[in-house]
C-alpha cells in the first residue's frame, strides 16, 4: 500500500502498531503476580501507545484534509521521508506524555491527561469542516475517493468523541472537585478508552478500496433519490 504518491498507509501502519501494543499491555494488566518493574514498563508502553493512537488519527485526518483542500500543494510536498519523520516525532512525543502522566501526582495527572488529549478535538472538527467546504471546488479527486475521505474523517471524529472525550471530561471533573467519587463513571470512561483499538478496525476498512466504496455510493444514491422525490416537479 505504501507508495511514493500514497503515504497515508504509513500513519495507518503505525496506528495498527499502537493498537497491538495496547492489547498486549491489557494482557499484562490483568495477569496475576506481575513484578512492579515490569508493570511500570508496560504502563509506560500502554500510555505511549494510547497517546500515539490519538496523534496518528490526527495525522490521518490531516493527510486526508490536505488531499481535498490543498491537493496541488500537498502533491508537491508529500514524501515517505516526511511521513517517517512525523511518525518518529509522534512516538517520541507520546513517550514523553506517558512519563509525564506516570511521574505526576494523582490530581495533577487528571489535568495533564486532558491537556495532552484535548487539542486533537478542534483539529479533527476543523479538518472535517474544511474538507466538506472544499469538496465542491475540488475537481482533481474522483467522487469515490471523496466519499472515502469524508467517511474516514467522520469515523475518526466519532472514535475520538465517543471513546476519548468522556474520559477527558471525567478527568476535568475530578480535578475541579478534588475528589475521586463516582467510581462507576471512572470505570465506564476508562472502558471506552480500552475499546479504541477495536474501533480502529473500522478505520482500516474505510482506508481500503472495494466493498466500502459500494456502500458509500449506495448511501449517496439513496440520498439523491430521496431528494429527487421530495423536490417538486417543474
């Protein structure tokens, strides 16, 4: 999938790596009699992969946005070396974020987590809105590719909003109230975060050409047909 003119799979491969790392760390998390040093190592790996997964979703959304909104500029500048450099930067930044979470105090941890994960939210909204605005003026991208790009951006925003945003809101609530009460919401929000690797499976499907194109095309055709029926005849 990785070619000189198609670098999005590089971010997708790294996202897959983060999902695998999270699954492995979940196994260690529930294993009995784990050494404290081993638990610390896997704890850092898990949160590094967690932060990296969010940041790589932003990279995928940014790449899809540039394909639609700034196609000429992006074609002249997209290279595999640039994508690899961005991936290395994301991994280093994610590792730093994991160490900040681990070495901070309990209440401070609940404000650092939202600070590190909340910035992607407005970026994902901007990429989606900007892509929708640029769709009508773009003629260099095929219609099936447009549908796939919009589907990817919507799915990335949904994954972040449904799985990560509840945890961020709960952390902000804990920091403001200075209390760890309402453990049910704590467990529920953390379970949502744990489901993020499973939700990424749908993102892998959207990145592939084939069946999903027919599904998106049929949905668009149904919308067009309904609009034709509802519009008055001349």
